[in-house]
């Protein structure tokens, strides 16, 4: 049976980002395919500009997740004082300014500024198990390369946003299973999940009674930097007493 790598995602704060609307940064219940791709690429030491590597890794990733502890959601209110002629660095490596606007108000020193406001949601005290494999298995980086990089990352790792530092080891071992769903159902549930856990996995990686099919937009075009397209996934719930068929 195929070998799967297990990731344990735990941190005081985590952010599984969804669609950003204006100045609101919302989160989803499960990590996006693009987020896991970025996490692994960061561990491997890839630069953001190495878009072909990221696109290919994302194409090869087959993953599912098990939400074992829901935790709570909190919203962070963030402000920044921006002056009219301020410039900031972008992911393209060049400075970018802001257009003139009547929103800039005079300050005591004579300069004009405005207060930028934004809201960012976070998961607090959540625990997530991720099971993944790479297809084809022999193409670099291999699962063994990824496991080594997670334990000896080229750079500090974070879960969703840079302030979200892991509180424990990310690599959580290996598990064999005929599918991602089989792995998510057969790894023993922790004792603090008496009500079971919610599951999300790719369509075609197994079914279970009571599950439902959805279309999810969580793939990133690493060259353009935007998300697009839809992929079919399934969601369900596993109970403590249940065993995979």
C-alpha cells in the first residue's frame, strides 16, 4: 500500500486562509492545497520566485486532513499609520507606493497620513492531522526529502501566516494506506477527541457513509500569485469506534 507522510499542525494561532475580501482576511476549516505546498517549499529552502517548482509540487500533492480539535476563532484588529509618500516592498522585489487620496489627513508635522485598518481571523488551540503523498513517488523531491526538510528546515516554518509558529514537531511519522481516506480513518484518534473528527480528502480517494462532495478553490498559480480553478473534494466525520472498511 502507498506510504503517506503525516503532518501535525498545532500552534497557539494558525490561519488556513480563504478568500480575502477588502481588508478582511478570512480563514477556512482545513488547510488549502496551496498552503501545504508553500509550507513544504519553505522547508525545502525554495524561493518564492521558483514558481515552476511550486507548481509541480502542488500538482503532485495528494492530501487530506482530519480536524481533531476545533479550538476557537479569534479576530485580530490591525492598524498602520501610512504617510502619503510611503513605499513598501512587494513580493516582486520592487517598492510600490500608494495613489493620492483625499483620505490622507494632515499630521502635526505637516505631512499627510491615513490609518490603514484590517481584520485577520485566526484559529486558536486547533489540532489538525494531515496525511499526504506525492505522485509520482520517485520524482524529486521525494517524501523522504520532505520529511528531512520538515525536521531540518532551511528557514523558520509557519502555519498560514508568519506569526503562526508551530508549537510542536510538524513531521508526525508514516502511515501506509490504500487511500488518503483510509489513512485518516485508520490513524488512532487522540483521547481528547471523544466525539470523533471531521475529515476532508480528495474525490477519488475513497468514500464513507454520510459524506458529501464539494468543489474547492484552493490551488495557486505560483507564477501569477492568484488562486483559480476548482477541484472536487469530499467531507465526512469519523467516530472513535469506527474502523475503515
